[in-house]
C-alpha cells in the first residue's frame, strides 16, 4: 500500500520559494487524534498556555476566543503585532485532514510584512496524528529572518508544535 501525504494549499502570492522567507515544521505523534489537537489550535485562549510566543490575542470584537472561517484576530508574536484573518478553516471530515490558515500583516513602510501561516492535521493509521505547519513571508523583515541562523521561525514553530502536542496529550486545561 502506498501513502500520499496531503499538503498545504497555497495562494499563489505566498508560493514557497517565491517569497522572502518560508519555513516548514512537522511532527507525527502516536496516541493523539486530530480531534484532540484541533481544540487546542482553534481556541486562541489555549495558545499562551503552551506557546510562549503568542500573547495579547483578540479574536474579532473580543467576544470569543475561537477561530472560525473568516474570523479576524490580532496577536503579538516574534516582537510584532500581527493583524490576521482566517482564510481556511476546515475541521477534519470524512477522512479528510483538518486545515487552518490565516493571512497576516505587520509593520509599516519599509518594514511592512505580509505572511500566510497554514496548518494541516491528519489522522494516520495506528492511532497517530500528523501535524504540519508552514509559513511563507513577504517583506524586508522576512528577508532578515530568513538570513538569521538558526532561523527563529523554524525554532518558534517547532516550539508551537511541541507545546500543542504536549497540551493535547496531557489534556491541559486552559
């Protein structure tokens, strides 16, 4: 039996390799399902409990902490205040993976940056889950991040994945 892994769906503007910075992180964890992980990803109230690089998160008018299709939100990450909009929101259904993606902008003038951050969560055989997160960035600040070794985006997103999976496994309250 062969297996083909689903991939992130990229808007043309953010095609990896055509932007100023692109990072990809992935984990496959035994003993978790998409349903167990999804709740920790779509409820922004959980983010600061497992990822210390996301704070001051406000979804829409502040009346909810849940992301949803078309939702707008702001948050602080990597020292930037990012204004975001959910572009893709698909819970897992009928064997298809869950998908979450948002566009975001931060900075002004020469420091203006435009990003697309996408997540794919997939149940695998033998009680495993695959979580893929990728981000593509456009702008002068993104070029600087891409030239930094080690790349802070790679390390930051790995910390996000590690915290997300640990919280889901431990069923951490938030």
